[in-house]
């Protein structure tokens, strides 16, 4: 109670009590008093009711005892009695008993609420006090809330807020507080202009009433959008800011700040608060509290919630992007950075990080935080024991580094990469996604990429790659795209076991995950060992299947396939039928003829183990004479070569040696191609007239070679009778060996050809020298003849 109640009666009431004194000895047990509640004598009823509430006031056990004896039902009937003393004493008894939770549960089933509300209109302070006490107890129950509102109790309760008795005010206010817990009741209170009644209570002499009024306003602000417009109309923000500026009311600061927090993101309310000096008050309160942490006597308030709640108000305002400029003008960034650098409590730092995170989307603020040294302060919080703080810190760093390389570098210099790697094993997907994203932004900066890799980030990506969260997967794949530019990272991706789960993501039905997986595969395919490892895990087959799908195929899936094929030229030529001038054929290359996407492709070793059949033979480049650049590729294909040791292509070795030692390199470009064409033609049966092709026994020759080597795989140097497809492959290989540039193109019906670019103009003049012409090299009919692409002669050469 706010104060001790005085339930004085009139002289007649005192006389009744005196009369009852002689009867008091008859109440040997509570049962007697309860029994007498059914008496027809008013004097007995008055004394019995008084005995009931006096007995109930002695403790909860007595209240339950009376309830079990049936006192509630009897009192519930007596509150409607015609005698005002009986009514008063019955309501007092119910109010006292209702404070017990067990009694309250039973009382809500007796339907006393309409009767109590009906009595509240009477001019009787005791009825007001204990009637509202009873309602405040019952109003915690959902069904009772609706009963109070349906019986028009809300207007009466609002009226009683202005009652001169503080206990009546408190009980009425407590009931209203319980009622507005129900969001549906809030509009009814707003229609009755209840906020003005609540604001008046902030001037109460009793802090408990002031605090309860603020709590009720807090509930309204949180649940009803119209509250803020009413606050503005009633000049409530002036009252709130005045409370915050009053050091004698520090016990109300926390609840006042919670009310303000719900209003800060509304631009109209924010402007009013700003105009009343509220933003300055908030920042001053934050700084004053921060400075006083080491001196408890400098402020009356020692409430650790104050800095947290003051910063929360700023964080709420920062949620509205339209307010960022206002906050920036108030130099809120400095307040937040100073606060993060202080010894503030965890809750306050959490809110401060929220504010920094949201303000970071405002570009000027993003740079200011860095310039003020805020990033190291945020990074240090990564060591906080609280997981909630770490979550907010990482979100803050993610926002600060998004699209800002200077902030990313600042996070790195503050040692953020070391702690972020540790967070990759966390169970919270959002935290992992943000951590990986920040590390990926660091890896995008070439000057620190290797240092990030050395911190162990690559092995830590294995678990994120197996996540079921799409945001984690996308961030991880994008991080790999940046890391894989370094050979060291690609090696670590292999050794750490990252490639298999990465390749499996090519099967993802989520298009963004698939897109990022394709990008990661494309970057990781920069060297042959990594490309081959991904192929081992089925990357080629998956990409072939995707590129056959109209719905899933994209430029990313196509590029990923091409990237893989770039380091597997045998497969590239089989699938695409085309090798560019930049595709260098090396030892171990083999041609099986055209295959289709999705068709199973056998390795050279698998092909060499198959029994001899009637199909076209597989032609292999198997020379042991190679330059330094080829030796790496030879090492990769060593297992296949060991299986085909009997196929060491001595003839090809001699041919390569002869071409390299010839005067071929001393001639001009056109003559070089012609001379090389002559070497190829001579090695494979010489010039053949077009009309003699049908009598050129090349198929019989190849069948004989298959039986000679007892295998379907034939070294190209053994072929003495070759046609377009064999000669074009040999020409491409020899040209690559001596650094001449040409393509290899597969056509239909065993046709294949090489395209070259030649400057036919006078190299000493500008005429035609800048416009090379594309030619097809004739290797069959007039070896060395250059046929201009798309000319009739070229078309004849390319087709039957």
C-alpha cells in the first residue's frame, strides 16, 4: 500500500462495533464468522465481514482457509447489499483475500467483477481502494480483463486516477497496466484519452505511482502506434526530457528511457525530441554516466541500466535511415565510439554496436567511425564472453566493411581476422555468414590475402561448406573465390577437404548458391591439380548435366565448365570440338572423337584396358620429348603413361626433334606454317587428291595398328596413313611445341582443321599490317596451302 489505510466508520459504525465486542468471543473459529455471513441481521453481518477481513489480513493461510469455508461466495453476494457498511466491509474482505493467488483463481469464477465495478461509482474511499485492489489482482487473468472492459470498468478506473487517495490511484493504475498488456484494449484507452490521465500521475508525490505510470506508458508505446501522436499532442516529450534532466528523479530515468526508445525511430517524434533538446540530453546522459563509472558519488543514480538504455534510444533512432543525417549532425558517432572504448556494461555495448551497425549504412558515418578509431574498439569486443555481444559485434563489422576497403583493412590491422576465424565453428548461421563475409572482403585485398590465409581460414571453411543455411553457403563460396587467387589457398583447399563439399554445391537447387559455386569452381580451376581434383569429385559430370538444362543453365555454369576444361584439354576437345590458340596440347592428350554432354567419359587408362573393338581408335600424344613447360603435365598423366609404356612414341619424338632443329624457325610466318604442314603431310601419307580419298586405305591401316599394339589406343607417331582429323591433331601438337599459334577444330565425318592468323601485308608498311586474315591450313591435298576462312576452297576442305 502507498500508505496505511484508515477504514473509519461513522458514529453508528463505531456503535455497531461496540455492540459486536460482546459477541466477539463467540467466533471461536473462522467457520463461525463465515457461517454468520448468511445471517439476516445487519449488525451481525457487519461484524462478521469485519472479522473476515481482519482474519484474512493475518496471512495467506487464513485467506485460503476462508476461501475453503465458502467466504468468497458469501462476500460476493454481500457487496450488493443495501447497507453501505455491509457493502464496504464485504468489498474490503474480497480485496484483502484477492491478493492471494490461490484465492484469486477461485474468485475469477464467481463473477464478482460487474458488482465491484458497479460499486466504484459510489462516493466511498474504502470501496474505491479495495474494489480497485480486487480488480488489480483479477486483471492479471485474460478472461477478467475482458470482463472489466465489457462492464465499462476502464472509464471508471481512468477517473479514479485523479482520486485524492494514493492507494486508489495505485490500484487503479495497476489495473490499467495489466489491462494494456492486451494489445486489443490499448485503442479503447486511447479513445478515452487515457494518456493525459497517466501523464498527470508523473507529477505525483509518490515515486511508486510515477514509476507505474511510466511502465504503463511504456506498454502503450510498445503496443499502440497511435501513442506517439498523442504524446506529441500532450507535450509528453517535454515531460520525459525534464525527468531525464532532473537529477532528483534518477530512479525514474530507466523507465523514461524505455518509453522514449519506442518513439525514437518515428521521424516526427524524433524531431520533437530533438527540438526539446532530447538528443543532447541523451548523449550527455551517456557521457556523464560513463565518466562517473569510477566515481559513484558524482551522480545520485547508480543504476547500471541507464547507459544501456540511453544508448538503446540512439540505436532505435538509427534504425530509421531518414534519421541518419540528424544523428550525424549531432556527432552521435563520437558518443558511440567513446562509449565502446569505455568500461560500460555488456548491455550498453550491445546497444552501441546495434547503433553503429545501423548507422554504418550511412556512408559519412561509416568513414567517421573509422577516423575516430571506432573499429579497433569494436574488434576488441570480439573477445567478450557474452555470445550476444559477439553476435552484434560481428554484424557491426559486417556492415562497416561492406563496400569499404579502408574499413576492411582497419579490421585486419586490429587483428579481427584472427578472432573471426575462430567464429567459423559457431552454431549460429548468421554469425558464421557474417564472419566469412568479412574474411572474404579481407581476402579480396591482395596485400593482406596471404596473411589471412596463413591464419588458418581455409581449413575452417570445411564446416561452413557443409551448412544447410544458404546465407552461410553463399558467403563461404564468395570467400573461396577471393582466397583461391593464391596458389597456396588452392593447395590448402585440396588438403583440407574443401573441394568435395564445394563441388557438391553444384547440385544445389538454390540458384544463388549454384551461381556462387560455379564462380568458386572457375577460380579454383586456375591450375591443373585443383581442376583434376574437382573433376575427380564429379564437377564435370554435374556441370555437363546442368548445361543441358534450360532452367538451370546460365553463363556461370557455362563458364565453370569451360574453366575446368581449360585444364583438361582432352575432355574440352571431345565435348566442344575446339581448342584455341591458347590451349597448348601436351603429353597425355588423347582424342576419342566427339562425345556429348552428360555422356560418360572414360580416362585414357580405362580406354587402354578395354578389349579391341571395331570403333574408331583413340589417338594419344605420347612423346617423352618435351620442353620444361610440358613436364608438369607429363607428371600429372604419369599413371596413364605407365599403363601404356609399350606405346612410347619414338616416331613422334624424332618428328618433334626434327621440326625443332629444322630451318622452320628462320622463315617468315606464312612459310613456317607451310613448312610445318609439309612435315605433317609427309608423316601421314603425303598429299592425296580429293577424288582419291575413298581409295586411301587409312581405316585398314588403323585397324592393323590396333592389333599391332593390342589396344584401342594408338600413339599418333605410329600413324603412316592419316586423314584430316589425324593430321590436324599432329599439326596442332607440333605447332604448340615450337611456339606457333593455331587452333584445332573438329568437323563432321572425321574432318578436322587448323585455323591460323597471318598478316599478309607488307610488314614494313602500315598497309594491311593491322588486320590479320584467318586461314585454314591444307594438310591433305596441297599441303601448306592457306585457305581463307569462309571461302569456297575452305568449305570444300571442311566437308565431304
